[in-house]
């Protein structure tokens, strides 16, 4: 997956999602700022009415107008009116400001959680091949961490807008007072923006990209380490794995430190340049018999304007740098959405599969995994009739799992077609297919939940009796009942609290609970002892014969396929001539690692 680039697309994508809310927030922030200044200003009438002598020296036409307005509109007590005005304005400012804080928080966090959900759902719905080549740790970072930075960006943009508006308003006001002073300020502000933009665009974005890459690597290392903890311990390489993770943490810290060191520079420069300018003016006007006192008001206006403008300019550059530093994370989130949506594939077609009636036909099917030159399955032609028990055998890497994944609709054929009752399987919706097809994979998947939930696996609970029956068919009921809590026993991550064979049988029970018409088993009994395997196969065969279900069974064991109606023998992705089960021989050349039973 791409990590950097597409800044504009990223911003456009995320901002357009909540643009109304963001414009509203920016407008509200502006009103808050307006009321804040009014409320600050409203202290003046209170003070002047409390002690007229202290402020009697100050004369300003605007203030005088307001004072006379208050006095003429409050015959009872002008002081009382001034206090009410101050209190009222402060109250309005506080209410608006509280509303604004709340709205900003809600918008940012809505974007946060909506992005998380969107990334996760489009990843889970995306094409299986696309997921096969992605790194799970990286995907976890993109779905869990990156959206947090998206919300930071959407949070900062209204704030930048407000600061820019405030600066423009101040500039306009200053322009009315003194066009020369404003020109000077425009030059200072432009220079400052150029420096800040350069730093934000190059340094902040660069450190942000470094941090995004490190965050992704941290997630990859952490996930791999926790997943492979058994192998890591047994191979005695714990330190190596800790060091790998620590390296990424240090990388992240390095970029964060660089960012912290650089962020303050533009605002410090701005302050330095402004102060130097005022000092230079002061020195210039005091030297060579110049009239300093006469120029004092002008110097005062310069100093005052800078004092007002500096905080806004500093904020704009800080927010800008924050935005650029967070942008690479947002790009990571954007690319996850964009790519997984581009590779959507698991929804299947629009047709609803009501029942499997007659036949599966594999017609001249070939399949290439992404970026491979050699087909994993090549020109396969097979017909499987309803109610058959079909065995697939062949050496490791010969394409058995791939063929099964094609039959399950998990992978899409590169050429040829797979027909279900005469219709291409990709014309059926995957939802309706999964109502009729169950799958037990080579690596049984269990998660940290109860046995009941692992068997239900998101389906509606048909009740304990049905679950027990499925467990009985998979020859694991007795074991489950011996566990503390029985069906409510929590199996730990990957079913770690159970043996490999027990895990396989729970997964078989999960598949059988669905009463599938087509059962795909990929070495589903490989971890079982010969006797248990035989028992399960017998049960499955009984169901097959009774309900006319179809079972396609990949195995390395001769015993498991001895009762098969049909055998598909694979080598190098191709199907060798079909044989009757009775004639299957443990031929090492063609059957590869076909293991003898113990
Ligand atoms: N995700 C993948 N990307 C690229 N090549 C793959 C991928 N998965 C499998 N292959 C290749 O496709 C070929 C067939 O693999 P497949 O898993 O179907 O073999 P198999 O017959 O099931 O082997 P085994 O008995 O070991 O399970 C192998 O050469 C394998 O290396
Ligand atoms: Mg396999």
C-alpha cells in the first residue's frame, strides 16, 4: 500500500465528508471571537462608571459614543446597565464558546469513528487477493491509529480559517488607521508565511511521513511478535524481536523530536524580526536630532498592531505545521479506503442461490496469484455431481487449497469458469453462497471467545441442542462438556487453550451446524489421530449419503479418501487423470507426501 502522496485528494476526501459542520464551526468560532472582543471591551464602561476620574483622561470617540448610549438608555443606573452589559456579553460568549467546543469535539470524533468503521468495513469486504498481499499490522495501523490523525486535521482546519479571517479583519482595520503601517505588516506577514510554508511543506510533512511509516512498522512488528510468540521463544530470539520493535519506536521518537525542534522556529523568527524592526525605528527616530516624541504615536501604532497580529500569525503557522505533520497519517487512511474500495470483490453477483441442485463444473480454469508468472491452478476441467464425496490429493504446493478457494468463491478465476448448476459462481451473491457452502480451512481459525460463539461465528443461535449435535458429529462434544463452563468455555486467541485436533473439530462443528449442501474441507482432519479422523469421516459420509450433500475433501491421507466417489489428483496446478478410489495407490511420485496412516 502507498504511504505518501495525494495530499490534495486526501484533504478533499475527508473535508468534503463533514464540510457543512466545518463551515458552521468556522463561522461559530468567528462569532465567538467577536463576542470575546466585545466582552473584553465591555469592562471599560464598568470601570469608567465606577471611578470616572481614573479614565477621565482617556478620550476616544467610539468609547464616548458607547458611554453616552448607555447613559441615555438607562435612566435608573448607568453602572447597573454597564454591569448587565458586561455580564450578558460574557454569558453569550461562554455559551457560544461551549457550543463551539462541543461541536468541534463531536465533529472530530464522528470523523474519527466513521473513518475507522469505513476502513475496517471496506477492508473486510475487499478482494481476498488484495488482502493476501497486504501486511495485517499495517492494515491495523491504518484502521485504528491513522483515523485519529484525520480528526486532528479536520479539527485544525476551521481554526486556521478563523485565524486567517481574524488577521484579515485586523489588517483591514489597520489599513483604515494607517495604510503605511499595514503595508509594512503585509510585508512581514508575507515573508513569515513563505518561511512557515517552506518549513511546513518540507520539514513537517517529511517528519510526519517518517512517523507514519514508523507507526505502521511498529504495528507490524507488534502483531508479528505476538502472533509468533511460540516460535520466537522456542528459537530463543526474543531479544531480536524486542530490538526490531525498539528500533521503530526510536525512529518514531527521532521524527517527533525533529518536528518539535523545528516547529517553534518560524514564530521565534517572526518575533525577532518584528522586535528588531521596532528597535531600529526607535533608534532611528531618537538619533540625529529627530523628534522622537513627535513620532511616538506612529511607533506606538506599529508596536500595538504587531502585538495584536503576532499571536494570530503564530497560531496560523503552528496549525499549518500540525496539519502538514498529520497529513501523511491521513493519507495512509485515505489509501486504505481508496485501495480496498478499488479492490472490492467479495460481495459477488446479484443472483440469489436458493439451493444447490445438480452439478459443479470447473471448466478450463487457471489461476495466477497477484504478481506471479506461474499459475497455481492450470487448465483444470472437473465435474462434481451433487451428493458426491470428492477427494483432492497431490503434493504440497500442487494447488489443492487454491482450487478449493476458487470453489468457495474466495478467489476469482484468471481464465475459464466455475459453474454452479450451470451458472457462473460469481453471478451469485456471496451472502447466499455462504448459506449453502461451508468451509474448514487448513489453519483452523478460533478467536478469544466462548466455544458457543466460535461455533455460531456470527450466525443466529439455533439453540444448545443444535450446537451439541454439531459438536457430536465432529466428535468433540465429550471434550467440550468436560471443560469448565462447557459451551461457555473461552478458548483464548487462536484457540490456544486447545490442542490442534480439538481446534480442527470445533471448526468442523462450526461448518456442520450450518447444514451445508456443499462442504469444503481443506486438510480439516490433518491434526487428528487415525481413529478420530475415520470416525468424523464416517459421520460426514453418513450425512452426505442421507441428505445428498456434496463434500470436497483435500487430504494427504490415503485412508481419508478411500471411500471417496471421485478423486482429483493434482500436480503442479494441473489435474491428473481421474481415478477410481479403489485404484488409488500411495505412489510417492504422484501423491508426494501422501502419508500412511498410523
Ligand atoms: N498468496 C499467494 N501468493 C502467491 N503464491 C501463492 C499464494 N498462495 C499459494 N501460492 C502458491 O500457489 C501454489 C499452490 O499453493 P496451494 O496452497 O494451493 O498448494 P497446496 O496444494 O494446497 O499445498 P499444501 O498441501 O502444502 O497445502 C504454490 O506454489 C504456492 O507457493
Ligand atoms: Mg493447502
